[in-house]
């Protein structure tokens, strides 16, 4: 016997995902602050990002890393927060779920990182994801 779906109001939906109307979300849903250098010469900004993307860093398990400026393409880790190198992959894996219209299409995922989630039900849990190592640099507290 098919289950009848109950219609939800917008207030009920927000409550189910942990928000209440007129309440600021606990985390910025859009994510980080916009990058300042996009107000000037876009060509120079693109060349700078390319230079950062092609700058190689050797990582090993146990190293702490963070995003290079302007190269963050995933929600975690947050800018300026460390992630722990769990594994480096000699042969990158590719996400098979995305097609050529996706920004992740054929992205070489060759770095497994562990991060802590700062809030929500997974707060303090070490989670791991695959990343493109070209987007990361060694982490220092000054970054």
C-alpha cells in the first residue's frame, strides 16, 4: 500500500533541517567571504590562480594542509582551517557521478584528507574526503 506524503509548510521544512523562521543559520550557507582581488584586473587574478594551482607541494600522511587562496572548491575544510593528510594516491581517482558540465569533471582526486566538523550532529568527528592536491598548501597558523 503506497504511503501518502504529508505536505510540509516552509516553517515545518526549516524546522526539520534545524532552522527556524527569522533565525540566522549556525553556519554561513554560502560559505566564505568573497575574494577581494576580483574587483580589479580579472586577467591578473586568473594568472595568479593558475600560478597557485601549478605550484607543487609534496605532502605525506600526517601533514597539515589548507586551501590555497582562491582555489577552494568544496565546503570543507573551511578557509584558514587545517586538514590532516591521511593518504596520498599515486593514481588519482575521478568522480564518476559528474558529467562534463560539472566543475568536478575529471578532477584528479589524489589526496585523502581528514577534517573535523565544527558544528551539528557530527561535531568533533574525523571525516575523510578525496581532494585535488594542487589546491592545497602546507598549513601554518599564519595562513
